[in-house]
C-alpha cells in the first residue's frame, strides 16, 4: 500500500501534466535492451520467463549485430533473431528492432577499408571499434540500405514488433574524408554562390586567405577561420540529420501504421541537429546515463527529458538508462541505492517519458562494457536490481495507464542555440590563457545552459527548451537566453518583438555578439 | 599642467639617458597597425580623421594580406592600398609598409602544397593558418621575391612611406621537410668536413650510431644526440637570419636612403639569431605583449627593450604592443587601468624606444584575434582607450623631441647565450622525473635570465645584454652570466681575461658545463 | 675493523640464506659496465690501473656499439675491443661480453629503414635512438645473427671472458608492423583452429565484429576486444622470449662450458615472458635502479632480487645498478649518501646476488645519459664514489667467498600473473572516470603486487615469487594472490587443491574474475 501511495504522490507532484496522446500507447512501456546473442550459452527461455515474471513489457533488440544478420557479404541470416522475437511475442513482451548500422561487420571493413573515417590532421580510424565509419560514404550507404531493406522485408509484418530504431547514438564524428570535404565545398557553392561572397562573409581577408576559386577552400584540418568552422559544424550536424532521415524514410516504406520509427538520441551530444534528424520520426527517444547513490540529483533526467520532449513537443521514450553500475573504472561503478532505480522510473515519467528501458538485461562477459552492468549480474540470477525492477513493473501494470501520455505545460523556456554552442567552442571564454585551438568541452551546453536549468529544477519550475529553428516564444511568460553568441538579425528581431509584446527575457553575457557567420 | 609635470618627472627618472641619433628621427613616433581591409565596411576617411584628431603620427600597413596584393597567381592589385597610404600621407601620418610573406595566399597553397611544413615524426602543416610554410623552400622564395619586388617597385618612391618591415614575427618553426634536411647535411659537410670528425665531435659512438657516409645522417625526427640537436638548432636560427637578410637586401635595392628596413622581433622567441637577422637592417623593432591591471610590472617592457636595444646598440621601434585586451579566453582579457596605456608609452621610451605602435587601431570582427582588441572596440567609436591615446599623443607632440633618441649607458650587462638556451632545453635541469625528450620551455631564457633581469629592474639598475657573438665585456663593470651551459674555450678565455683585467663576473651553476658541441 | 663487523652483521641478518651453487662462482663479482669507446681520449691503462687498485673483479663490455664492431655493412673490426679485453684479462679482471643488437648502426637503418617499428595508429619509429626496431623482422635477424656469430667466433675462446649477455633490456615495444600482424594471425590459426572458435572465445558477437575468414582479423591499432588484446600481449611476450632464446642458442653454439649466457632483465618491465626468455640461459641477471638518499628503502632491491631469483630458482647477477646520480633532470639527480653504495651491495647479496655491477665506470660526455653518472665523474678522477667502491671491493675480497651462492628458503610466496597485469591494464580498475582506452600503468604490478611485497619486506618476511607457468605451491606455507583477474579453471583448481591440502592463501579482489581469454 505504501508503494502505491508513493506513486500517487509522485503523480500529484506533477501539476503541469495533463493526459494527451501522440502515437498510440495505453501504458508505460518498461523493459531493457536484450542481447541474447552476447550470452556465452543458451538461455532465451529462462530470460523470457524471468522477464515475464518480473512484469517487463518491452525489449529492444538487434541494433548491435550486423555481422549476425549478414555474416558474409550478401548472405543473410534471420533465424537466430526470429526465435527471440517469436518467444518475446508469445510471452506478451513487445519488441523494438534496431537497424544495425552503427557497427560495421569485419567483412565490410576488409572489403572497403576506405569507408573508415579519416580524421583531421592525418589520423585515421581503424577497425575493432564501433562508429568508425564515414556515414556519408556511398559505399557505406549502399551496404546499409541493403541490410535495412532485407531486415524490414523480413520483420515489418511481425505482430510482436511495435517500432524500429534507426542506427544508434549517431553524431558527427570528425569525418574529414576527401569526399566529405568535396560535399562541403559543393554545399558552400550552393549556399554562398560566389567566392567573393564567401571571402566577405567569412572575413577571409584576415591573414590574406581569400579564395579565388572553389578548389582553394582548404580542408578542415588546420583551419582557424571561425566562419568556416561554424559552417563546417552546421554541415556536420546536417549530415547526421540527412543520414537518420534517410534511414527513417527507408524504414517507413515497410513499417505498418501502428509501428513507429525513432532514434536513441544522446543528451550530452550537440554535434547533431536533433530537430531535422527527427523530422521523419514518429517519436523521440533518448539514452540517459547519470550518477547514482549520493551523486543522483534527478537533474540529468529532467534536463534530458525537458530537452527531447521539447524537440517534438510530445512524449518520448527512454531507450537506455542505468541498470546497475556504469563506467569504465571501479572509481565510478556505483550501484544504485535500494529504491533509486524505481525513483528514476517515476522521474522519467514525470518529465514525459512513455517508456523506460534499461541498458540492458544481461551483463556482458566480454568486450569493453563488462562493467556497464545490466539488470542481471554476470551470474544471470535474480538479484536486488531484478527485484526492484519487478516491483516497479508491477506498479506500472496497475497505475501506468494513468501515467502514460502525460503532458507538461510550462511558462518558462530556455532558448538553446547549437550555433552558439559551437562558436563558443571555437572562441572559448573559459579556456586556459594560451588556448588557441578550439575547445570540445561544450561550455555553452554543459555550463551555461546547464546552470540555468539546474536553478529552475531546484526551484521546481518546469521548463521547456525552444530553438532558433522552431521559435515559439509566445507560448512562454519567461524566456531564458544563455549566451546567444551567434544570432541573426532576424532572430534578435523576434526576441525584441516578444519583449515588446510583454514577454520577459533573461539574456546572458555575449548574447548577440556575432552574426550567423560568427562575424562580430 | 599636471600631465606635463608628470612627463618631465619621468624624463628626470631616466638618469642614464643621453640624447643621440641613429636613423634620422626628430620625435617619438606614435600610432598603430592599421588594417582597413579587415573592416566590414568603408571607413578610411573616418579613421584618418580620428587618428589626426588624436595626434597619431604613424601607421603600419600591409604585412598581413598577400592575397589582396596578389589575388591570383601573378595578378597584382595595389589600388586598395594606394588610397590608404595616400590618405595617410595627406593627413601627415607616416606609413610603414610590410612585406606580406608570413601568411601565404590560398592560391599558392593550392598550387604548391609542398611548401607547407613537414614537422617531425610525420605531422604536416595544413592551410588555414599563418606561418605554416617552409621558409627555405625555393618555391616559396620565388613567389615571395616576386611580390616583394612588385611592391617595392610600386611603393618605394611614395613620400608617405618612412620604412619597410620584412615578414612578421619570424622564427624557426620546426621545419623538417626533406630539402631542409638535405641543406642541413650539406651544412654539416661544409662545417665538419669528414664523417669521422662528426662521429668524434658529436660522440656518435654512443649507442653505436657512428656514420660512415653523409647519407647516414638521420633526419631530425627522433634524434637524441645533443650535439646533433644543438647544431640543428643553430642551423634553424641561421635559416631564419638568412631569410630575413635575403628580404632586407631585396628591399634595400629599392628603398630610398631616408627609408629604413626592419623586422618586428619577438622578445619571447629564442629560435632565431637576432644579431645575424638584423645585420642588413637599419633599426631594431619588436612586438611586446604583457599583462595589464595588477599584473603589469614594467619588467617585460624593460626586458624586451634592454634586449633589442643591445642587439644593435641603439634605439629601437615598438611595432606592436597591447592596446585594449589581449588573449584567447575571457580569463586573460584584462583591459588596462586608466593611465596604464600612457604609463607604458613612457616606459618604452625610457628603455630607448623611438616609436610605440599599438596592435592595432581597429578591433577585428572575424578570425582568431577578435579579442586582441585595438584602440577602438568593435563599435569603432571613440572610447576610453582612444581618449588616453589622444592625451598621450598630444603630450608627445610637445615633449617628444626631447625624448627621442635617448641613449642609455649601463655598467651592468647580462651575457645571453642562445646555445645555452637550446642545450638546456635538450637536457632540462628542471623537468619532471621521467623527462627524456627535450623541453620547449626555454627555462634558460624565461627563468634563469629573467630572474637576474628582474632583480636588477626591481633595484633600478640599468642593464644591457651582451652575446657571445658580440662580446664587448670591457664596457661593463659587472657582467652577469646565467648558466652558460655551452661555452667554447675561446669564450671562457675572454671571460677569464676580463676578470683578470679587473672586471666583475657573477656566473651561475652549470656554466662552462659543455663545449660548443654540447660535449661535457 | 668497524667495517668488517658491519659486513658480518649484515650476514647475520639473513637467516634464510644457506650456501649453495648454481654456475661455478667462488666469490661475489664486483665491477661496472665499461665503455672505453665512449671516452673522448685514450685512458684504458689508467682505467685498468684504477680498477685493479680499487679491487674491481669484473667488467661488462660491448653491448652498445654494433657500429664499432661493424662500421660498414659486412666489415668487421675487433681490434679496438681485443685490447680492452686483453688488458682486463692481464689485470685479472673478468669480462662479460654483450651482443650489440639493441641499437642498430646507421648503415643498417639507411639500407633497411623497413626494420624500424611501425607503432599503432600510423606512428613510426625513427633513427637516432636505440631499441627502435622490429625484433621479429627477418632482415634484422639476418644482420643480428651475422654480427653475433662473427663476435662469438672471435671471442668465445678468450680466457678473460666469463660469460655473454644477449641483447639489452629487451621488451615488447609496441611493434605493429605488417609482418608482425601476419605472424599474429598465423599464431591465431594454429592456436584456435577455426574462426568460429575465435568468434566464440573472444566474444566477437559483441558490436557485431565476428570474422568469417582469417584476413578479417583487424590489425591491433584500434581494437577494443579484450580477448584479442590479451592474446596480442601474450604473443608479444612470446616474441621477446623467442628472440632472446634464439640469441642464447646461437651463443651456446660457440661458448665454452665454463662461460655463461644471460640477459639483463628489467624489474619494472612486464611485457616480456621472463621464464620462457631465460629457458636457454645459464643464469638470471637484472638491472636495478632506485632512489638514493632518503628515498632509498631497500624495497626495490629486494623486490627485483626476489622476483628474478624466483624465475630460475637460483642466484643471479646484478648487471646494472646506480653508481652516482641517475635521471634526466636535476630534480632527481641525487648522489647516494656516504655508505649507501656499500649498503646496497650487501642488500643485493642478501637477496641472492652473485654479482653487482655499476652502470657504469665512467661518466659519459655526450648523448642522452650524461647525468647517469658512473663511478667516476666527468673528470674521471678518484672521488668519494670510487673510494667507497674500493672499500667495498676489498671487503668482498676478504668475505665474498662466504657470501657467494647464498640460498634463500622462504615460507611465503606471491603468485605473479602477467596475464592479470595485462588484462587489468585493458580494464583499469583505478583509471579516471572517462577512461576507455587501455592504461599502461601496470597497476597490478606496481600497486597491488608491490603493496603486498612492501608489507612483507617491512616485516622482514622473506618471500619468493611463483608464476602460473611454474606453480610450485606446495613449497610454501602461505601463498599471496594479488588480484588474479585472469585465471583458467585449471589454475583455480590447483589453488583449491593447495588449500584443501592445508595451504594458506590470501586472495585479493577480482581474482578469478575472467578466464584465460579475458571472458568474465
């Protein structure tokens, strides 16, 4: 009884939430990523039994193992996954299936080493890790499209599958391959028309670096011009969005109307245009990791939730979050205190989540992530985490229908500018004295924006994010504008109009410092 | 009246200064570097008006924008600069013109990427930043010579031009290109005659690395032999001197007798032979940057002044110094307190400066140096700095004739050894426990020498620098010798003779530790 | 008299030592490495005279100067070394001769640059330093074999030579050359038979990196799989052992029965299989460096002695140890207090050493090691160190026959696992929060194992080391098992049996965490 009261209490603490509907969902989904293929021995039936007993309602599968779907170039194997999805379906556990493109198989690297990333200044990616390919490479896209279509042909009709994830934690990864540079120059031609225009807009007179023909645009390597760097960052963000949109559209050709397509976004990653990336998706989803024990503040959960809820203006899924310990070293591997896993579930729901999935069900016995422990430990036996998941799952079975599709109505918004985040990296305001090269610490995101959000969170003031790309100022009584270093006249005009019309703005230092080309 | 008294007071505080004459100059020159071509809109007339009103007497132009003088290979455009120089001349503002070779145009990089620097261990320079070329490359020298001659043909006769600057803040930059290595080996052949001799002088028996033919001299990359490294450092210093001398001689073919040629040296840079570099120059010039507010000690100004005054034994120009803030991050961007800009001007004069030029007039609206703010801020309106410059300029118009060409007569000298600076980098006495590779912290220059100078400065004892290459010990009552790690027997003999003849010497630890080949 | 009493006292303090015999040695050998070829002038006779006077009984020569034995490809010169060995022999000073393969001559690099190391991720070794070659390169082995055979043909019969050292401070050095990778893949084929087996044992399903043919095994560069990394580390340790064994066998073809072959191992180096490396050697030898003055604890001496005594279970030689200062910077260059050099000699003997040789006799006047000072300083005159060496040498002449071939019998052993050392580097338990890449800090060796040893040392409890590869648990009452992260079932079974049979075990956290393939 006490537990139920607690859940109701949490519900009462969310005054701005009202029931609503985005894609059809009549209860909170609760589950875990599931990689039976990683297990050293067969235990599918046992896992299904334990999940069912615990009350788990959803698993996410398939996004990590291209080499099992296609062990050899052009040879496809689905039986190993069919039985997993079939058994889940039989047990009433819903399945989300991922496209496996974030980690290429060895045969693809071996046949086409040129799709690996060439980083700046001569460094090159190598095989043996995930996310090491140029996602704009036509070769990579060719093989990606083939496996996605094969999978969709095979799986779209499966009644157990409720949705699809495209790729995994995608972001711009410093691709500096020759063909990517050529694409960038083509983009410049299209956007700026003439080199004269580019010389002027970027201030290439500085240090005498004007260009007279498009071949004279240098590769990204050692470029210092902030206009170039900002446009390059935008182009990278767009490249990610194009890639995710391309995948989403392929999936959409096959999926049923009752199935969704989504991607698991990362709250800490800013080198991606989330709005454009999600344009062809049905719902937002995100992976949230945070400290536990005394380090758990709830703030990371709220920040991520507020951010991604705002991108599409609706409920979202949590595709991954801490089960037991996370981290690479013992120093940071803190298992949650009793009750923290459950507390986090309600915190997610309070921000608008319609699903909470742990990463992941098992703990893995090899590879880099053996300490990113799942609900089960390496012994794969019931444990404290399993018991807490089970308790929470049963609560959700009872009350989840009342908690699903909650809507927030906030009076305060934070204006988030990817351009300002990038431009402040190029001219870091908080570097050491001799800093010359750009920073990668995203001080805009992780210090300025985070500070504002934290204060609001601590004072229990609900907040949305708004973006220059979708600027609905009028909805809010107060708009907080962290250092809006890059701002077009048009954007500044809109803010001025908002204030003239009675809106309130808190604007931080260096706002309006430079125009959309990073020119002061 | 109070201001005038203050200037006279300063004058009185310089007891060792006596009026004298090097190149003809009848008043202190006072002004700024001027880059109208960096401005986003036309304002030449307004700038000239403001300068004239402020009392500014000199501007430096042209050293940064090769791509405007030669926007396409072999096509030259001077009109844009002609009008600047003409208008300055009409307004009575003198002009110093720089050769623009420190930053190559994009078309030159695009046509000849091989002139970019190959650094040690496979790293390569890339385009998009200044000072990234091998200054010994014949290709680079070919294009440099062409633009310099074109500019001199066009400008030498202009009555408004009082002098020329060759290149900008030149130094050895870690060039490790193949042709540079071959030049080095040729230099070794000429200097040491036989490989046997080299084996002996450098101690190549150590770890069995003797060479039997000149092709066996390894490239600089991973060399550990300290004799090799010292000779390589000397060869680099010489390469810079050769380059600056080569430019100075070309300029001298064209310039009038009343025009000078100079280069803006950097006080903190030691990988350059200043004496040899200046051999064909008419006057020394330097760029001095320092802390402001409570961090302003006057010491950096005095060190730089004492050093470069000593190189040619006469007055010098300050081609660049802080206007408003400098630095890459907000942490170090301190505008001077009211009065500090003026104070610094008299400090420079007190050390023997005949010109003080700010870097620079405007603040730039793009590029890496937007926070290295000029006399004017980004709004380009009169401000506190402009007012202080104006006040100081008008003082100089009244009293400058009495302050120009001041001479110092000091009884104390510091012996400065570039070889010791380098050799102590190779065997750092103050590194961390596991240091193996050479240091680049110039501990000799920035700790040992600087300490001695600071104590003298704080005790108001005037000091000159002397160099092993021009060793006029006899002029001084006391010679301070910071760790003279590298010393030939000849040098030690001269010091001994000096002491025998009654001279006083303070000699620091590790002096005389090794011979001129870094052999103990 | 007092000194003699002190030596006897030390002797009394070693209760576990009993006289025994490994290779014939009737007194402690005491001397120094000797590099007359490094001296800027002739002083062989003077050195021999001083050594003789001091009572020095052994020198080690020849391991550093291949380019003097073979100044040009295929031209051999021995006369320079003949006179050194002859004069030593005449003076009754024994000689150990080293093969000079750890530092290749310039002509060999110039002819075969491909034998230099290709490191991971595109970095390449360069010439100008020692130990920069791929020791598995057939080209390197060809030239190494030729010089070794030439030297052995020439020197094996010399009556003054008591033994041979092969190579110097050998270890795995990050070789990633193409041919080395192919060897590794061949090794995998032989060991694991099928790719299916490898996929399973290494868990290559993780991130979908299964391989379908052997060409798909990626090079080591960016590999993250811990099973791969552990096997690669083992393969590297084996490569070093193969190389040292190969050299030992060549030497053994020529050497007399009364001559030994050995190698100078480094206590701090773990990327080498010492047991396999020493399999064809007659005696263990090691180089031990440690702090002096107040930093001298004796612990490093004891650790190194305990370790290498345990590898072959018999007495060993100290081929190198501190004479005067060591280190690269002044901060760490501490000359020993009076008496410390002598104290260290007896400490070595107390651990089982049969020889103590300083590195080295002279101090060198050039190169990287001018501050690694020998018994003599750069002036090469008698000094405090020489006097202390002389005193100690004369003591050993009197008492050494009683101190030679001492045997230890310990009740406690520490189990040392190279696999665990490596695997804990790959999954560092003590890294910073964001550590992803492997560490190189050998926390297992330098923190966990060292802590246990230190406590035993401080409590005066003698200890041996045992290894999974030669596991004589039964000899000990107590076996301490620092974090045995990698352990086969067979090994765990043996430990269990030992405890069942009455043995005592202290086992640290994470022991038995993963199997022999680093799978949890």
